């Protein structure tokens, strides 16, 4: 206990105690922040391996296999929504891959620094041994890495390691409102007419960019893709996943020796979200035979403005899928010049299957990519936002394909001609494309 005989001595002592408290707090706060970061990334650390400078060859392919042949790197992305990390989209064997390290190439000194990765295999693996994974590394302090290599060890020679450019390092203004992500085009895809109709419907509804993860397609389809690429609408991401893994055309594991489902669709969707995170206001996750049809609005922009006003802060909007069987046709819009083009004429299929009792229709999404961390096909797995199921009277997915209820008579189907609202523009635009590509 301090006893003061004079008031001014007590005042001096009090000042000293306050100053000492400030010093202690200022020392503790960074420690507290550091400990919090390490709880999120308990394995993250900074180290300079023998002062090595950045080396290694720049990766040239969309899918790059590491030497363990159990890890496949798609692309790294800068992500500072929580802390400064590099998030590498990849594919890993869910049991065999135990640890990985990010070898960062720091600027401006060009030195290598290492952080141990947090390997987060996505929960929607559907039984397959390989699945989409986020390989997440805390970036070193005082480092603005432009490139990163992924390695199984914190030690070694970097000369033989492929280097990957870290995308999204610079914030950009949105260049488009809507980007459609289609994954994956495979099976010598040749549904040319329906693809062109879908593309033209997307454009009518307000899409400026369509990203396609292409495994393979027919020669005729290549001509159509080339047209849309030259037009500036389509961006093709080569997707030779079957060069690395035994792929299944099914979404669930069948005990047939395959490694990953549906040509790595989930990995491609996640990559597409991060690829477009800074350049597109919305990202639309659908297939080429699916169209989100607005029922109350003329296009997606007005529909999304209304949905956002009704659901402030929401960034994930799920639309219900409805099957319009290609086996049930109407003779309206039987355009003779289209008959020689391979594929389905969607204007002739306006009968949808009724809902099945005790079966929930799957959904597809329009999302704000900056609010999504991980996605599956029909729902978002992790996000900074709630999801909203869009009412069917606002919008639905027109999905023209083989029937799911093939035994239903025609009179049991529901006639829905919403698509015909766009028939004049659609027919004109499709004819223009066909005359420049196929006819």
C-alpha cells in the first residue's frame, strides 16, 4: 500500500501507474490478435528456407498434379474477407493428403517464405475418394506475394516446383452484372440447338459472360463455342480432369473404381466463383440445359433488384428446378431450318412435370460471389450470408431434359408457356447465330 503525505507526490505516482498500464496493454493487444489468428490457422508460420529466392516454372495448365499424385492444384486466390490468406482451389485425396505448405514468393525482395496450409476438403464428396478442397495459407507479414508454390514439405529446393499466380490481389470495379458458370461440358457434347437457345436466352435475360469448363464436345459444338468466344460472351476453361483421375458421370460413388464425381463439377463451380469474385456482381450456377425464368419481371436485373430489396443483406438466392421433358412436344415453333441442327428445340417443350410427393425439387443459384466461401451444386456450404429460397411465382428453373416421371400421361403434365414470352427475340437471335455457325 502506498502512503502519500503530500498530494503532488500521489499525483506523480498515479501518472506513472497509468503510463505503465498503457504500455502493458499496447504490448498485450498485438499478442491477443496474433493468438486469435493462430486459432484460425493453428499451423500457420513464417519461415525463410535458407534465404531462397523465387524460382520454379510458372504453371501452364488449369489442372496441375503435384508429385504426390494425390493433390491437384487449380488456382490460388487472394482472400482478405477475414484475414490475409491465399485460398488455393484444388482436388485432394481425402485420406492420403495430410499436410501441405504454401511457398510464397514475396515482393519486393523476391524471397521465399513458407506457411503450413489448412486443408479443408469440402463436405459434399458424395463418397468419392477425391474431392474439392480449399488449401488455405496465412500470408506472411510484410509480404505481398504475387506467386505461390504448393509442396508437401517446408524444406527442399524450389527449382522444380510449379509456381502459380495468385489471382484477385487487386480490387477491381465490376465489369459485368451476371456471369453464368457451366461445369462441366463432357461426353462429346453435341446438343447444339439447345445450347445456342440457352446462350441467347441468357443474353436476353441480362448475362454478359458465360464461363464453361470444357472437357470435350463435338466438332460442330467447337464451331459454336468459337463464335461465342470471338463475340466476347464465352470464356472457355480447359478441363482435362480425366487425364489425371478416373472420372464418373454420376454425382454419387458407385463402387466402380472411379475417383471423383461428375467430372469434378464441384471443384469447377468453386473455382468459377473465385475467378469471378471481383469482376461480376452476380454469379449464376446452372447447367447448359437450364434457364432461370423470371415470372414477375422481364429480366434478371430487375428480378434481383426486387429480391435484394425484399431480403436485405442476402447474397444467395435459390431457384427451384422443374423438369420440362423433351419427350413431350408441341408443334408450335416447328421451324424447318432448325430441323437439321442436332439438339433439342426448347420452344416445343412447354409441359412440366408436377411436383412429386415427399420429393424436394433441387435448386440452383444466383449468388453474390463475395459472400460465398464454399459451394456445392444445389446449395452453398459456407458463406457470410443467409440463403433464400425464391418463391416459384417469382422465378423457376426451366430444365428441358429426359423425364424423371416418364410414365406420366400428357394430361398429368402442367402446361407452362412462360418461355414463349421471349419467342420473337429468341428466334431472331438464334437464327443469326445458326447462319454464322451451322447453317
